[in-house]
């Protein structure tokens, strides 16, 4: 054996192994697709894992109807380019009731994301759902198994996780139970960016700095992506050169000023970053520490 | 490009292992600023009176922070200029041994903490033993809290001696002992001048430079097949990860279990066709001949891999429900899942003292050497020869819990059937039906005639049955006993009972007793009902057990 695999290559091989195990052992898998950089990496690895076959499962996007326009465009172009099956689900009940990120705070996330996801997984009868979650994102994620079990209510029981030994994954399920599978568990944010550069992976242009209309709100820059954006008193729309570190619903995603216009710029910026990435997600700060663990127990991805 | 080292930290409740890792991250400036802020904030309300409590970095679950203990493995990621690291921080409590084993199965190296004031304790021995059972080959013993023993060289030397003895007892080949203070940061990321008598490297520097591949080299090439890809009739690719060695197009390979020969015509690594691929890579292989290959097959060359229907393995029992000799489980080895029986628990090894003890029952967190038989001949190897084919898990056939993990120490020659213990589930598998009792109630003569017709039809359709009609000389208690034995033999019993109170008593708590209500006395309907009830689920139970 000469020439040891690099750090990135061994992470990629691990992710491919996991995806193939799921495809071989699970009855009805689906891959969650959030349009973000982690999803781009997941899709890229899925295409490699099964090549020349197409990934033997569909992709699912939970559309809250409040995503950045550029994200939706990117999603549709990507699905077309690779000829993959892209399913889109929206909680229509929530739309009918006018649930929005301005008036409904944390219940917006619950209704339009968590509940929508549960609806879609249940309707599709999916027994395994891939997610792009990484253990470096948040403390309770650092504790989660790669194959993470959900009970019939799709809740997570952190105290009763199946032991996960070597790469002998136990995928057996009872009726109604399902698994969330996280092939990128052992990646860090830096790994993601370096891999995107190494593999030349397309990502949503919002990750690169450009002049965009935004307002300053609670110490973050919120992009005014369409005319549904409600301005608070004293807020003024300004044009700033900003980019995003994570992508979600535009009224809830903070951008920051940056001149990073290439992948190398982004990597340089990430390597020297002093804030971990979830600080730009408004939802994680809702109710203090342990809030991610609580949401996951309730079925959040 | 940097390579990756996966390691585990083990220690007891107060050994300060979370503090140690916290300190490496902190000293190496590997913390993001907001994590640092959150940490400072939490520490103020925490238990260390406003000083930074590094362990808060790692204990991620609410309950862990409340109780101040680690329950489950936490994974942390950091990179230095030299290497990338993944560290699994594991609980030290005996109660959470299985979670420690999860971390150990993931790691190439173990950092075991020893309290300088206490020396090698029972838990130190337990941690080292479990890491060793799970196949870790490199050990660092960090003798912590040197600050509390005045950085005394004599104390360190005495402990180093104890560790030497432990290493000998467990046959640990590659060990390193380093004196540190996790709270003060001495010899953690940097050497400090508190222990000038110590001539070695700091812990971090050791972790950056150790080569863990030297001991893990295996002979030849092999790859368990994960999946057969057939996008259309022209392409048939075998997907898997190369476990060891190299493979090139044109190579002659063998495929187990059939041991057929073929040549490699194409190797895909991802979406690229390559002439060659090596250990660790995920590949899709095409061959020049149509041979029998499915998930669970193993492709190999230049080494000797066998198929067997029984192995001897050292296992760690992780289930709340105990294991008995003769219990049956699904066994997963490589990419193959197959029904099997723990035919005999040979002896347990005390995790703390290493003493052997004969037993027929294994409790949670105990280690034992067992003989395991499978329902078919599969590819397996001794862990020391071929790591991946030497690892196994046992999965409960009803609850689907991962009940045990283990490593194979010996491959059985010939058949395992001699030593197998037979129980109700084995007999059911052989009979291809579940032993159940169906109670027909009603007027004796008429019901009996109906029951006879139903039984006759069941026999004709391949069921093994017995017709038992209520007998004046037999008490209900005796009937119950008889039913138990018949059902354990895998027999479908049709029982006719007339008296209402007997029916009540017979159907009380019996899980195998079903009352059949059918006023029309339709034979076909009754037959199909009973067939369904007793039908054996080959899908979930696998093939009938070879006993």
C-alpha cells in the first residue's frame, strides 16, 4: 500500500460507502436537497457513488416559499442538468393560513420546515432520508450517529441511539420508523469549501460577494429579495457588497460584507473566520442552548 | 495534502479528558470566537466558578451538561499545520461502555487518561481492554493532573511502570506515556518547563507525527461488494470500497463464495475510468465474465480468504436484554447480513480484571468469547489478518437493536452444527412455520368435525399440525402445558373447547393462543386464516436455519 488517501479523499470515500449501503439496504430512500453548498456536495458525491448509473433515489426540496429567488433557479437548473428526479414539497396548509417569517417567529420554522418535512416524508413513505448535516455545526449534532433513527413521530431520542460500530451500519426498521442518514457527518465547513474547489462543484451565486439590496437588522444584513420583505421603522434599503455563508429563507438569513468573489477568496475567508457558521442563522438563537437538540427531538432535520 | 488521524479519548469521570481536548482546541486557536463567547458565558453559570470550563465545549446534550458527565460519544474536528484530526470523546462510566466502544471502533489510536494522584485504576484497565478488543493498535497514556502531585518525576515513573505491566497483560504493542496537566496546559499542545525531567514530545506533537498505518498493513487485495449496478443490460459494475492493496485493469481476481475467477476490464473511481485503484478508494469494477456476484460477495487476489459457517469471536454485549447460549440473531459481516446463532458462550472476560469465567448468560457491558454459527457459508476472516472481514455486529431479530459487536479470532473448519443449541425459534425456522394454537369454540361433536376437516386441509397444504380436543381427564393447567410444548416444537395446534370458563382461562395471557370465531364454519376461510397466522416470515428471518 503506497500513497495514503488525503483527508478529503477519505471523507469522500466514507460518504460514498454510506450512500451505497443505504441504496443497497433501505427500502425507499430519498435525498434531502436544500440547495445549499452541503446539498451541492451531497449531490456531487451521489452522482459519483453510482456512476454511470443515476442515483437510485429521488431528491426532495422543502420549499417554504421564502427561499431566495436565485436558489429556486439554481435548483431547477441543477435538476435538469443532471437529469435527477427533484421533488418539491410545500406545506400548503401553512401557505393558506398566511404563515410567514415576519409574524410567526419560531412557529414559522416549525410549520413551514419541520412539519412540511414530516408531511413529505410520510406521504412518500420514505424509510431513509439523507441529510447534509455535519457534526461540527452544533453541539447536539456532534453527538448524533451517521444513521440516526426516528420513531413513528419522526422524533430523535438522543439517549437511546443505536451503537454504530466500524462501518457495520444496522438499517433494520419497524413499520413507521425511519432513518436520517448523514454522509457528511465527519466533514467540517472548511472541508466542504476545499472539496467544492477540488471538484469544481457548482454552487448558488449567493455564496459569492456581489452588490445586493439589504437592510441592517439585529446586527445582521438581511437581503431584500422581493417586495414581500417588511421593513421596520427606521430601516433603509442599502446596496452593499455582501455574501452568505449559509442559505435558507431570505428574511431569516444574515449576509455579511465581503469582497470574496472566487472560491479561493471564500476559503481564505473561511480559514480565518472567527464566527462559526450557524451564527448567521437566526433560528438557532431562538431559545438559548439546547434549542437544536429540542427541535431535533421534535423531528427537525 | 494532509492526512487524517482518528483518535479516541477515554478516562473516568474526573480524569479531565474533556478538559484535555478543550485545551488542545483552545491552545491551538482552533475555536471559533463565538464558541469561545458561549463557553465563557456558560462557565459563569456552571460549576467552575467563572473559570473557563473546557469540558463544556464537548458535552453537547442538555442532560450531560446538567449532570456534568459525558453519556455519548462526541466528535470534534481540528486541523493543525501538520495533520487533520477527528477526536471521539467518549464516556468513562461503566454504564456507557457501549458508547465508548462506538468511539473505539472509529479510531486508530486511543488517548487514555490516568490520574497522577490515583495511578492505574480499574477503569483504566477497562478502557484499555475495550480499546484493545475493538482493534485499536496505538495507545497514548496521558498521566494527567501532574500539577496536583508537584510535577514529581517519581510519581510519574511509578505510574509508567504500572502502565508497562498493563500493556504486557493486554499485549499492547505501541504505547507512549506522557505526563500532562490538562487544566494548566502542561505538555498538552506545548512542552512547558514545569517538567524538565521529561524528554519526550508534547501530546499534540506526538499525535501529529505518529504513523498509524505501519501496523495495519494487510496482505493482498480484497473488496466486499456493496452493490451490483445494472443501469442497463450492457453494464454490470460491482461497487465497493477497496479494503487493502491495489487493483489494476487486467488483473486476475477471485470472487467468493463461489470462488470463480475473472479478469478486471474497467475500474471506475467515482465518474472516472482509471487503470488502477488502491486501498480506501470507492470503486466500481467490471469483469470480463458473467459470474455469480451479489451484495456480500468478496472480490480478492493475492491473499487467502475463506468461507465458513461458523466463527469464534470476542464480543461486547451492548443490549439490556441478556444473551443466552443458543439465542439467534442477524449477523452482519462486511456487507453480508445473515441469520445466525450464538451456539455457545465459551467464557466471559472480566472487563476490569481480565479474569475468565464460564457462563451461559452474558449481561450488558460484558465481554465474552463465543462460537457463532451462520445459516450459510459466508466470507469471514480473523480480525488480525483482514480487519474489515473480521468485524461483526449482532442484530436482534425482533427489536432490531444492535445487541453486540465483536471481532473474529478463529474461523471454523467443517460444520458448526455439532455444537449448536436448538430452541423454539430454530425449530420454527426448520419447520417453516410458527407454532401457534387456534382455539375453536362451540358444540363438541360439530366443532370437532369442522376442526378435523380444517386440519386435513392444512396437512395437505404442508403445515405440521396437531388436533387436540378438550378431554374430561385433562385439567386446563395440563392442557396449557401440553400446548406450550407442542408450540415450542413448532406445531400448529387446533384446539376445540366447549366450556366458557375453560376458554377464558386458556386464552388469558397466552400469546400463542388465538380464538377463531367463524359461525359459518367455512373450511377454506379457516384454513387461510390459520395459514396466515402460522406463516413463517423468511424475509425477516432469512433462510431456514441449517441445524
